[in-house]
């Protein structure tokens, strides 16, 4: 027993796993992993179910959009609510809403009353609950770990998402073969129970008391003004929007790349998606150690500069095997960019506005990404997928380099506020923090 405990202690001493030493974070992270696996299980099952029911690809796309669109629309509302009420309680209730949606799906299919419209409506309802609750989940991370471990916590959150992305589809295949669609939706409903139990066992800080106007619209506007006033948050949100437009569409285009470039099918698509997930998990686990050794900002900048080259290598890969290896590297670099930029917002956003500013970060990613996917998909049909993916990577690199040269102080805004880094307008982090008091 002592030897086992010693090994566990050494394992948790790794920089990437240090946040798991905090009981509350470990509870929430473990529960989120279980829930995320269940969510991917349901996502795969819903897609297959609707395709079998209709035989039409447009319904498959519609049900996928039903889960995704609410994130871009309702996240600001969720952020405004999360900055006003008990975030733990908000997360519990939105998770209950997601559970109800999954239960109703199981009942609808189990009783033979499922229709494409009914399934899509329930998926949309669950997506609305996710959109309202996710800003609160992101905003509680700084309350669960020490400031020095925040990047590690963010990276572990990305790792658990990608673990779910790898395990969920595999589990879905097994459940649909051995069981049924009803089983898949019921298992997802059960997985939400882990989140509810974990949240009931943690204690979070009360929301900051402010003299803001009570109206929801006014609170959303205050969050937008706060994001604009804080240079680091502003830079991170703009950077994630550019990333979503020029780089992120490679994820949506993986099936097209598999079929058109390599003549593969479902197995080859799963291989590439799994390769990106494996790379993302590895990158997320290694990111905190690199940041601690070389500095968080420097690691983020390197990822921003290197990721376009990795994506270009994937674009020109001559074989499926080479593309698989390239996607492992792309997954690691991509998670470094997303985790790094998200951590900038979490560190620099004032507590009273944190959930709202994080919700705007989510909106930038969630709304621009599908637009970029549609645009690059259409261009790929005309110009070729290799040219479009590599061209997007080259344009991204050009934008990053041009922005750095035109605004030398821009990179400094990615530092912590505590470093009193220059913001590019002659002020320091402390000056920005003071200005937030006026915004709030």
C-alpha cells in the first residue's frame, strides 16, 4: 500500500497533473470527464439515428447544428447570469436540464415515438442548457486551483475533453452493437449524475458584489465593455476568432480529406480524428511543464507561430499514414493555442466580469468556426482541400507576424496582470485593473 501511495504521490507531483492534488478540482474534473464521454456517446448515437431515420445528410447536419448553435447565441446570457448568481447552483440546474433532455430522448426512442424533428428539438434543448452553464464552468476554474496551476487546470480540461472525444465514439460503437439507441441516451443521462454529485461536494466563492444595473442586457453590455477595456482579454478574443476562421476548420474537413484525398472511409476518418485527439491529450499534459520552464507567454507565442507549419505539413501529407502522424502534432499545437488563449482570459478578466468575458471568448470560437468550416469547405471543392488548408495556415501566420510587428506591445498583453506588463498603450496591468473598477 505504501509503495502504491508513493507512486501516486510522484505521479501527481508532475506539473501537468498538479491541479489534481486539489480535491475540489479533482472532483469536478473527474465528473466532467465522465459526462463528456457520455455526451460524445450521445452525439454519435444521435447522428446515426437521424441518418437511419431519414437517409438525408441535411438532417444529420441539422441535428449537429442544433447542439452547437446555442453556444454561440446563449453563452453571453449564461455568462451574465453566472456573474450574478451562485455559479455552483447554476451549474447544477443546467446539468439537471441536460439530464432531462437525455432522459426524454431515451423515452422517445424506447417507446417508438421518435421523429427527426423531435430528436432535433431535444438535442437543441440540451444544447441550450450547455450554453447557459459552460461559462460558469470556465469561470470557476480560478476558484478551484492556485493561480500558478491555472494553465495546468485549463490544459487538463482540454485533455479530458479530448479523452472523451476518443473514448465516447468507441463506447458508442459498442453500445449500439450490444444494446440500442435507448441505452446510449440513458447512459448519457446517468453520466450527468457524476457532475451533479461532484458539484454538491465543492464550495465556491460567492459572486463579487457590484453596483451594476440589474438588467440582463445591461450586464452583457458591461461584460463586452470590460473585454474591450482589458488589453489581454481583447487580444485573446481576437486571436481565437482568427484561429477559428483560418485554422480550426481542419477539424470539420477531416472526413472530406479522408474520402477525397486518401480514398478512405469511416475507419480512416476515425483514425485521423483519434490521432488529433491523442495529440491534444499529449499536448495538454506537456503544456504546463513547458510553461513553467520557459514562461506561459513564450510557450503560447511559439504555439501560435509553429501551429501553421504543422497544419501545412498535414495539408501536403502524401499518404494517410503521414497525415495521421502530422495530425498528432497538430493536435498538440492546437490545444496549446486554445488552452493558452483561454488562460489569458481567465487570468486577466476581473472576477466580477470573468464569466461574461469568457462567454465572449466562447462566442468568438463558436460562431466563427462553423463559418470558417463552410467557407473553407466551399473553397476546397473549387481549389482543392490541400491548397485551402495550407493557404489558411499561411494566412494565419501572416496575420500573427504582421500584428506583432505593427503592435510591438501586443504580445506583452498576454502576460499576467500581476507582472505589470505594458499593454501597448503605455499603461500597465495595474492601470487596466483600476479601469475595470469604473467599468463595473
